[in-house]
C-alpha cells in the first residue's frame, strides 16, 4: 500500500517470538502479493545474526537496523518515515520508555498507520496505578495516539501468551508435580492466545477491508478460568493435580515483600481479574470464523 507521499509497505519492529510470527503471517497472507515488507533488527555481527538476515533477505524481507532501546525519537522517526504501516513487536524487555518513544517516533514520522505493542491485556480497563507499573506506559501510549488524528492506529488485545500461562517461572502451573495455583479465585478468568495465532490475526487485521482504524481489536485463542486450567492439566497429565488458591491479598502482600519482582507484579494484576479476560464470542477471530489454538490443544501438544 502506498500513500500520497510515496510511503510503501509494512515495517515490523523486532524479530522475537511475536515479530517472527507476524512476519511469517504477513509473507503468507493472500493479500501480500509481494508488497514491501521489512523488519527492524538490533545491529548484530554474530553468526546467528548473519544467518537470520540471510534467511529474511531470501524471503524478500528488507532489513532495517537500530537499537530501539537507546535510539532517539528523531533517529527512529527517520527509519520509520518510508513506510506506510508500522507494527511494533518489541515488548517490555526493550526497557521502560521504549513504547512511548516508538509511538512518538511514528507520529513524528507521519506514519499513516501504526500498530503499537499492546499485544496483551485491556489497559484501559485496568487503569493507572496497577500492581504492574509497566502498564502505565501503555496507557500513556494510548492517550498519545488518541490525542491526534494524523496517524491511524490499531491496538490488538490478545490477553496473555498461552505459553506464558504454562511457564513454570510464572508460577501458575507446575507440570512436574503437577500443581495449579489459581490467581484470585478459581473462577477468575484469563484470556490467552498463542504467538502463532497472534501473527495470523494481526496479518488479517492489517489486510481487512475496509481498513480498521482507531480501534481496539480483541482477539483470543481461549478464555479459561483457573478451575478449567487445573482440569486441563489434570486431563493432559493423566494425574491428580494439587490445587492451591493464591488470593489477591496474599499476592499483594507477597509483592510488598518483593516490590521489584516483575512476575509477582503480573500475578497480582491477573489475580484482580479486571481487563485480563473477554468472551470468545466477542472476538475478531470468532466474528471472522478464524480458528485459534485453545488452552487444551496447546497443553496436549506441549505437556503430554
């Protein structure tokens, strides 16, 4: 897609788990038709970096280089300016302030269409001052985008990555024991989506006509309660699951003892059950009849 200023194609910022899947889905989308596609990578001279660049180039994906964690908005704006659509797939690991700098760079560059890295929970519903202080910056990004009308924006809310829900470091599922620790209550729900499905759905949102603009789009692979999650682990592991409830007061007290622990912050937010789940029936993928991977299907493929 080209605009009146000659901007062409789509730039994906980052090639981690999310960025790689978004690029794959864009390359394979029927509407791609060889339209310009590029990825912004951190500079690297390693063998792994060279191999990645060779692979991307062979697939017709152009390479742009910058360290978004330290680059200024002006430097970033100059890199983004040639593109029509920019999709940010660099998350919190890039450091505090990065999301806001990238959003400002997109606006300064006059990008016609911007997809910020908001591939997570409903930050509007959670609001400022939640246990996870990183979420405040996400609200700052939303406010910045909503305060202008030169750049169209699209936010894709995905819930938690499905793999993270089952990650032992997160602490909800211990596959080896097996154990499930419910956050908040057994009836508290969480929406999850695999990175692969997020890639497919993001590509579909990008190519939907008429274009989606200035809107929050909700997608989901599954929405489950912690009670259902325990049942899934029990079913897949074919063993009785130890079930433990971590209440909101318990988690907030634990966080107060370890105020710098990011995982404890996430647990406390998800335990509160606000803005972390939405019905499958209301999602973009349900409306379009696009199949996604359920929590049970993911567990069967990865935990058996």
